[in-house]
C-alpha cells in the first residue's frame, strides 16, 4: 500500500466526526502499524497478472500478520462507511 494512500486514510480517519475517539485511536494505531510494515517492504512491483498473483500468495504466506492487520483495517473502515 503506497504511503500516500496511508496518509490519506489517516487524514480521513482523523477528520471523522461521527466516530468515537476510541475507534479513531484504534484505527490510527492500525494504520501506523501498516505504515511501519510498508516502509520495511522492498517496493518491488510485479509486471504481469500471473506474477502479481504469485507475489500475493507469497506475501500472504510470508507476512500473515500484516495480511490479517490489513484485513482488520479494511473491515473497520468498511464498517464505518469509508
């Protein structure tokens, strides 16, 4: 996930008026974890759809906690309408 996308998500979560502070803090904490993980990645981009599928499968195996964290963030954002 590009860092600029994470920044936009962080700004959107911070600006939410109808979400309790505890939920905002939880989301911002998860986004901070994603940012740290994203910075650690090498940034190599796959060139074909087959390579992308293979890369995703490999990533899910090698980084199960990050995949789970990303899924949690996505679900929390979806649940609040983002």
